C-alpha cells in the first residue's frame, strides 16, 4: 500500500472517530459533559450563617451560566475561564427548612437547609476526642435528638498544596450520630442551640498531635524572622504530617474557606508547650491568617486555655505548660478574642480529660456573653495590677463579679486560698499566704520573702489553685514578672 493511501485512511479514521464522539456526546448526561458542582462543605442538612452575606461557589464549564436559588432569592453568575464561579447570597434571618438549588447544564438541589449560627471547632486531640469517651456519654447520647443541630467533620488531611474539597457530609444530631462527634463540639453546639433557639451548625476541623504552625499558611509564617525555622526545608522534611508547617491549613482549612461563619472555637497548644515562647508570636498570626482568608473582618475567636496536667510539684517551679497558657492569654490583646480557663478540669495522668461538658458549656457561655450580648457569666477573675505595701503584695482583679471566692475543688478543700507563690529580687519563689479582701483584691505574703517583687498564681503544670468569682469561674493563671522563661530559646 502506498504512503499516500495510508495517510488517507488515517485521516478518514480520525474524522470518523470525531463524528462518532460528537454524536454520542449529545446523548450523554449533563453531568458527564460539564457538570456544575460545589465543594462538599455544601450539602443536605447544612446550616448557613444567618444575617450575613453567604458565599456559594464551585466549578462549571468556562463561560457557563450558573443560577442559585434559595427562599425566594435568585443570584446568577458566569464561570470564569478557569471553570470557577462564586456568588454571594444576601443576608437572611434564622429559619428553615429551605432548598438551595444550583442550576447550570445540570441541577443540584440541597434539602433541609437552615439559616442559623455556624461555628468552626478546630484544634488537636482534645477536639477530636469523641462524645462516647466523655463523662456521662451513654446518657447524653441517648437523649441527643436535636434535628436542628448539625455537624460537619472535615477529614484529617495534611497537604503540601492548598486543597479545594474533601469527602464528608453534614449530619443531623441524633442518638445514632452523636457518639462519634467531637465531645467539645457537641456540648458547645447543643448549649448554643438551646439558648439561642436557632439552628446551629458546627464544622469540626481537628487532628490529634497537631502543632499550631500546621494550621497556618506557610507564606504567612515566613514573614516573621522568629518563625523562619518552622518553614526551613530540612525541618519540613523531618516533620510528621500533622506537625508540618502549613499542612493542615492546606488540607483542612482551605477547603472550607470562605464558608460563612460566625466564629471559631480553638483548643490546641499541647504540642507547642515546649516552644511556648514562640507561641506568643505564632498564635496571633494564626488568628490573623484565618481572618484574612475568610475576609469577614475580626470574627469571634474563642480559645481554650490548657488545663492542668501531669504531677503536682511540692515547691514552686518553672513550667512550660504555664508559659504556654501565658502565651495563649496574651492573645486577648486582639480584637474579638475570648479565653476559656480550664485549670480546674484537667487530669494529672491523662492528656485528654473526660469532662468535656464543662469545657463546651464554658465555650458556649463565652460566645453568648461576649459576642451575642446575653446576660450570662462567662469569664473568671483576671489579674489587673499589683502594689507592694510593707512586706505584702496587694493584687487587684477584674471580672470579680459578686466578689472573689476561694472555692472547693478536686485539689483544694476551700479552707484556704491556694496557688499563690511569691519571690523577692533573688527570684526564688515560696508558697504564699493569701487572703481575699474588699471583694476584688488578694493580699499575698510569706515570712520567707520580706521584700516581695513578684507574685505568680497557678504557675505550674498541674497547680493546686482555687480562686474563682461568685459564678465559680476560675481565675486565669498569671505572673506579675517578665523574667525569662524556660522555653525562650526553644525553636
């Protein structure tokens, strides 16, 4: 056969294939050809943030028209050259159930959708910790029928590059689904739902053993000289996936951004305790990074200060965990940040204390009191100032509603005020005698320290301490000095 004849047959074969493919494609479903689709942060039973502009986004063929409908509102757009699209729905009040419909060449309908309150619950293993392992789990789960309380658990995925989707779905809270849900997220969401009487959606993004830097964009970390070691290639190559800078931000946060939320609940820090001084810089950067990514301004950010853990010490001593709590506490200088103190609900022998209800309820009360402007007690006493008078230190506190109280708890019988240590210029601390005066002051002294310079409270891994306000909320650990800590050189 001649070369020209072979070329002619090849050309006719290609032409025939094109004609057949074109003909068959006209019979294929729209989904096969060019489906409009959305990330799985959207789905049946989801909760959308009330009273707020609501982004809806996804993918389609370049130039394809996309129309979104919900409760009488219709918005449309055209997919970009890259095949992406995004619209913003106008604010809607709480309510439902609704259907959210998205139309392109195909139609997607999400049912049983509510407008309500949406929070992210993120962090490490104490967020992962499921309801079925917490105190009173069987009784709680048996009655956990809350059809307007919904959870979306983001799969624990580390990634070197930003991801745009994941495999999961929204679930209504029921005795069947509740046991495997994050215990902190459950109690937070359940209490918020009960008090606000609106639908509540909680997006859970947590991974055991994760470090703070894993939840921050790598480019953001690189902007700060003191954090450069976290993004050095050698360190990145050595890290485990859950501790690699930027890995969980890429794999678990980017796919849910910019889903409309009210705020974030954060419980993490255990894996950074040995680098607590560094966390002073890292934690505010994490908060700022997430707020920038969402583009929703300074949304509420509520964090859990680390609980008491490990063996108690007979004498005052340095503590990396105390320094991590201090690093967390310094984030209160940021706008719309709240702290939940849990120094009274930890367990000496267990990094994962089982009393998650107290933690979840305190988080919910912090949200209700600070951000929803409800009249509920939500914060404990906070150190304000110190004056030295003769051989005594006089400390004044804010948030001493109803007066300071020396309470009884698992570690203290309530007969005396415990947890205070005092030092002179030699920087040697002694346990101190402490008493409450005038409702909002504590007078601290020790015969071993005739000229006091510094006072510390609950400054230990697992301190015996019992200062609260009348509502029973514990005082945040603190120190009045700024002496160099044990983690200052840890990188």
